[in-house]
């Protein structure tokens, strides 16, 4: 699992890992935002957007092949938990059941907010301060869910991939 601040290099890291042959799962928020009405959903109804992310994350987990291969996610349910907390929203009831029943195995890597590479875009509309707050919220949410996040170093995506692989391969 790769999580962390918006604009902190998560997707670049995921792309390097995919190129190295790792099975990866794309970020659900970006998938939703790129669909027709996605940005409007986020802007008009944050709770519905959060629920849509959770439903997609659950579907992604349930769709994984039943094998021993690692799947590296670009964000996950802990990020949605953090989104609800950061947005001051009440979490849906199904969330607690899902978070308890569907667990990610392996480490949770956190890409810290990194001003040198932070750059908003059409879908990443957060300010720098919002990105920092987002990182804190998702890190706390993962910890509250019983995971021990590991901070990624502030290095190139290739060196970050080496860091991740060293912790996944015995």
C-alpha cells in the first residue's frame, strides 16, 4: 500500500513498481474524478464522493486474484477514512465492518508531503497546507485501523521503489 500526501510522488512510485513487474491497483479517487461528473460529485457532495471511493476500494480488494502475489495499491480504505475525518464527515456504517473484515497485508508506505515536487493539477486541487493536513489525516487513519505506516524517503521514484522492494522481498 502506498499512501500519503497529495502530490508526494505516490503514483510515480507505483508506475516504477509496475514497470518492474509488480501487480498494482490504481488510485480510486483519480479514477472517479476522471469519469463524467466525478469532479462535480466531489465538489457538491463530499460524503457521496467518499462513499464512492470506499465502494470502489472494497471492490478492488474483493477482485484480487486468489494467489500469493503481492498487490500494491495506490491508496486504500485508510485514505478514505482520513478523507472523512479531514472533511468533518460522519463515516458510513458499512465502513467499520468493511475495515475490520477486509485487511491489507504487508506494509503501508507513506509518501510524506514534499514541497519540492508538490504541484496541483486538474484533479489535485489541494493547496500545500491542505496536502500536509491530508497526509496527517491518512497516516492517523491507517494507525487507528491497526497498521504501522512506514515513511518513504524523499528520493527519486526508482530509489523509493528499491526501498519498498527491500521491505517486500525476504
